[in-house]
């Protein structure tokens, strides 16, 4: 079953590559520690932008994989940015992130309908966009994501030698 799912993911990723990649919107959002993050600050790295909520069970299920991926790659070639889509205070989000041992930046978003930082449609949570080192939206994943799925997306994108960071 896992093989079939990974094969489908790679096919969807390839489809996204064939369709061409749009330049990502350069958002600027504050995190739970008061630091402002601009998407363009991460040019030269893969950026995994994860839209999530504290009440969303699949969102919570994917946190350990996102933490592991971020910790493995943050010093080299990729980062995870978690954008919370609720109207929560920084204190509440900070407590939540601490209780889940979240090591990647948790950005304070707002309800999706009001958001101007979306990289594209968010039909449900979690929704994750992968942005290339050149700032292009590579793909979107709706539903829970694993670290190996992220690695597969990046590996597939690197096959055409378009990116320096692979």
C-alpha cells in the first residue's frame, strides 16, 4: 500500500513539474517568539510551508515527521515553516509548540479565509506547499505528510538538475 501511495505522490509531483512552477508569494509573518520570517529569506533552500491548526488531528500526527525533517535539513538545504491558521495568541501557540517539541518556526497566522500569505488554495488542513530554492511553488500536499514524502518530492524535482540544492 505504501508503495502505491509513494508512486501516486511521485506522479502528482511530476505532473506539477510538467505544468510549470509559479513564483511563490513573498509573505512576511511573525513567529511565536516575535521574529519576522519572510519567505524570500530562505532563498537557496527548500521550504516546506505547512498550514495547520491545533484542533486538527492529522496536523498533530505529522508534527514529529516535520520536526525530524527540519532538524535533519535546517543547517544545510531545507526548512519547515508551520503557519497556524487559527486566531490564537503567541503565548498559547508557544505553549502548544513546547508541548509537542516543535523545533521549526511556528508562525502566527489567521483564519485561512482572511489570509494574504497563502501560496495557493488550502482546501483542508493540513495543507503543505513545497517551495524550491529558487522560490517557485513546486507542489501542494493536502492531508498529512511524512518526512519521506517530502524527500520524495524533492528527489523527483531534482531529477532535471534545475536546482543547485538537492
